[in-house]
C-alpha cells in the first residue's frame, strides 16, 4: 500500500472527508496545511507566532514558513502521510520535492479526485455555507483549474497521478481510493 500521498481535486469534491477516512484506516499522518498553521499559531511556536503576524496583516503565509511546518511534522512520521491542500502551485510543488528528497520521503502517489463542474456546484450549494453562491463557486472552480492544471501535468510527468471519480457516496469513493492504492 502506498504510504506517502498527495490529494488534489476541486473544491467540494470531498478531499478533506476522504483524506480523514484514509488516514484513519491506514494510520497515516494527515497534513492539512490550514490545520497545521492553526496548530502552530495555537501552540505559539516561533513559526506559529511568525505566521500569526502575517495572517493578522491579511497576507498569505509564505511558502517557506509552510514548508518549515510541513518538514517539522514529516520528521515525526514513520508510518506515512497524506498532504491535503499543499502544494497549490508549481513553485510549491518544486520546493516540496526538494524538502522530500532532503528527508528521503518521496511522494508515492498523487490522488486526483475528479467530478463534473455541474455536480460540484450542486454539491457545494447543497451544503449551505454562506460563501457557497453559484457565481462564487464557479469562480473558485476556474481558479482551481488555472492553478492546479500545471500541478497535474507536473505529477503526470513523474507517473504519480491516479485519477479517482468523485461521484457517488462517501463509501463508494473511499473504496475506489483504497483499490488504487493497493
């Protein structure tokens, strides 16, 4: 079973849900960059204090800070891991590869969960969040496609991408993911 994983997919496809399930079943470290940043801030580590200052100014936390936090967590992982929400662009992917090479933990597979835009829009509207308006959702999908397409191409060139259909219920998708990882 592949143990060092990266999840890609559009907003609303269920990456977070599937990542949590897979990590629980396979005893993988779930590395969600948003969660990692919040944990560092809450723990008031030096990285967390620096990240909080940047976020409080309304700015994005730099790739170097995110990579430092990821590196810190990966150093404690012996059982494998799943990166969820990072990298988001090609520069981040290249920096991540340097880090993973340094610590001798290369990515085993990139799981790309796909679903038709119309189904994503329906799914996101149904969840009822205030920011889930159709125009906002469609814009987020366009931004995702623009930013993520180069990542998918990059990982395809390395033979790492495994595409999974995001259609159906949580269990059906989870089962397809498990089958791909064997």
